[in-house]
């Protein structure tokens, strides 16, 4: 037996079911003597107390809803002991009903039946071999009395072959047959209504209990959040079951539905660790950036514009534009005419019944396989190895083929410590360089003209005896005054 430990949980795991041979339990193979049964109105017949029949009793009820108004024989049935078949036929037939076990005589028949007391599982099957079906639509149903409750299954117009129905498909209202009910089956009833001529009616050759159908075992995981009902600190729930379509599920769809779950176990995360210590203080901050440069001086007066430059050469030609979009494709030609269907092939023989693969989940305490605990997953075929009971829906220790371990992951690390205190600010940067001197200002306006000098006067000389001497002195004074004025204007 292989063993291994796993630290990852897969979303869905599938185990293949290996084919094997399991014995069937025959309910009726119609080996009783050949008989013809008919009725105008209704009648109930004891048509065989035979050890080849399950419970050694078979009851048949027949009803002609029109009391032979369409002509005798009304509703009819034949048991053909030489071929091991039974045919339901007739004109205006409203009911053909076969009863076994506790359903014999339940509505006033000639013989009161005995409970079968059969112990089955939900996955066991009823199988009915159908050799011929009449034309048109007709009803076909099976009723099972289990643990005192009636469970029904019905189908419209079955086909030639073997009709296989798992017991969990039988329902009381909307409730599938339970495990406890399947373990206490007391009676069986098959109902139909077939209007057809003899040889073209509904023909059955055998009714039997069979082994479960072959289904995959699936595992489903659900991640649990914190404060969930199952796990305070979160975790995962692992569920397993057969992909058999029980309840609202669909058989063999690869999805484990809620109704298909048979086992469930939750693995919880550990409590979080304590918070980490505070981090060390941060390093001092870097020195501040240098101060900005000083403001530039005022700009001088703009110079006169220079002469226009020579014209530049012409630019290169632009790139060519992209090609236009292609036109749309032409319409497809019409499809050719389909060929005629080939004839149906002959049905293959029924495959051998197989054993179901089962999975068992067992919670583990911390130990050698899982240091922090987990779950042990055992799988194997329900094949009765080591003296266990086959097809009982229980995975015994001797039937285990593979054991795996899914281990709990320890709690998450504690939260990081708080950041250290910021370092002190760096020193101020040095002052920027002085800005450049501004341009020279424009020359000031010319100053105002000076005032004119005063006019000169004649001075009469005294003590001069020469004639005309005073006139000469006056001329000199005039030139002296003019020279004074000229110097002042030049100042």
C-alpha cells in the first residue's frame, strides 16, 4: 500500500474505477410455465409460485379500461416459459402490473405477499432487460417499498436494451431513497400500459438487482475565511463522494455537487504568531540642497534688430501615404447536401459490473505524518478484499489501496514592527553666487543754459590832463566786460 504526504490541496481529484465482476440477484427470469392472461375490466392473477422468483411469489394485475368495448380479449399478457419472456399487449389496455414481495396482494389480490427484507445500498441498481417495445408513447414505472415508504421511478417510452436505474434515483415525492431505506427493501412493483397486437407488445426477459454503476470518486476543497463557523483563523474544508448524480447532481460531470458529498472534514489554520519587535530608528537625513542663486540685475536697453538672415533651403518631400484598405471577401458558396445516415450498429454486450472507488477522510493529531496535524485520505475499491463486504459503500481497512496525508500549514508570521523615528534635518546649503551687473543706463538730458552777464558802464577819469584820455579808457572797459562775459558762458 502506497503512502505519501501532501502540503497542497487540489481542487478536484478523480480516482478511476477498475472493472470487476459482481454477481447479480435475479428478481424474475420468467421461467414459470407458459400462460395466457386476459381481462375485460380488471383482474389480479397469481401467476407463479416459483423458487426462481425473488421471494418465490409473482402477482400480475391487468385492467382493460373499456371493458372490452373494442372487442375481446381486451387487455392481455403472456408468460412464455420456453423463451423466458413475458409480453404485455391487448386492446384498450390501461394497466399491466407485476408485483413482488410485500406488494403482492396489497390491494386485495388472491395471495398476501411476504416482505423481501433485502439489504442494498443507494448505489445498487435495478436492471430490466427489454426485448421489444410497442410503437408510440407509453408509460413505464417502477415502485419500491423500502422501510415502509414507497419510492417511485418512471420513464416515457423506454428503448430496447437494458434499463439500469440506481436506487438513489427512486424518490418519495422529491426525496431520494435514503441509505437506511435502501438497506430494508421489502417489495417491488413494475407498472405499464401497452396497447399492441401480440408479438408487437412490450416484452421483458429478466428483472434483477445489479451492482452499482461505475462512478468516479471526487474530492472538493473550499477555502475558509477568518471567523468562519468551522475555523476561527481560516482553513480549508475537504469533501468527498461519488460523481453519481444523486439528488440535484449530474452523474459523471466531473463536479462534486452538494448532494453527492458523503464525507467532509475541515482543516484549520493555527493562530497568528506574536507581533515582531519595533524596527531601529532611521538614519539622519541628508544635508539640505544649496540655496538658490541671487536675482539677476536689471537688463540694459535692447540693441537694434540685426539685418534679416538669408532664406533657408526648401525641406525634403513628405513620406508617401499608406495604401487603401483591401475590399471585402466574396460570399461563401452554399454547402453541399448532407449524406444519408448509416444504419445503426448492433448494441454491444453489457460490460462487466465494476466496484466503486471509495475515499475515507480521517482527521490527524500532530504526529509523525503531519507535525501540525491534518487529515489522512484513504482510497480503494469496495471489492471485499481481506474478508470485507463488497459493494457495501464502506471502505474497510483491508480494501485501502492508497493512503495520502494532507498536512495543516502553520500560522502566518506576526505583523512587522513600527518604523523608527525620522533623523534630524541636514544643515542649510551655502548661499548662491551674486547675479551679474545690469547693463548701463541711457545718458541724462543736457543741463539748462546759464544766465546772461550785466552790461558795462563808463567811468569818468579824474586827474588826467590829456584831452580825450577818458574815451580810451571806456573802450578798454568794454572789452574787459566782454571778455568776462565770454569766460562765464564757457564755464
